[in-house]
């Protein structure tokens, strides 16, 4: 999968015109934030985890980290991230461009995203992003629902 294969999935829900492409890499939260021109926390990173059925995705804010205890309590399994090779095999995407659009895996959205009016997930490769509200992200990703499996984003500084 790539930007070319993600665009039709976004077009189905009316968001293909929101895709941004960049000359520079957007493969990490920091790089994506520089390309988009937003704070790193607004980058909606898509994390891929191993399941008995294959893979599942959790989309979280750029400043959030998986809380293993919350993850296990929610999904009744240990958080085991896919290797880069498994990402390609199971999701047909490459690390740096993993996104929740048009994938054959369950998608969950973390509560850390709800504090923003606009978030920016990747759009299928490491030189793209798409501008969406959290509600639009939920619709475009066909998310199974919202979960609270992250830490680090809502602690008092």
C-alpha cells in the first residue's frame, strides 16, 4: 500500500483533497510536525500490534506512549508491536507511512487525540499526511471505537 492506494480509501469518505505531500520525509512524529507546521502532539501516529488474527492498529497523539497495563486491561493481551517486516506482510505498508485508511485490520483511536481540533495521520507513505478532525478520523478509518491505552500526554507538567 502507498499514497496511491490510500487515496481511493480517503476519496470514498470525501477526504482525498485533504492529503498533503512533502518533499522531505514525514516518517517520524518530529519530521511530520515540521512538514505539516504543527506541534508534534497533533501528529496522529498509527501503531501496529500483533494479535492472534494478525494485526490491529491504535492511532494516538504524537506525544502519547502506550501504557502496557491499560493496553492489557483493554485488549486482554500484552502490547506486542509488529516488526517492520510484519508491518509490510500484514498491512502492506512500510514503517513511517503506516496509516489507518483502507487496511485489513481493526483500528482503535486513543483518547489522546480528542484534545485537538485537527490531527494529521500519515496517508500511506513517509512523505504524506492528511488533515482531519478526530471525528473525521474516526469515520475515515472505520474505527472500532475510542480507547484509553496511552500515557504521557495528560500528566501534569
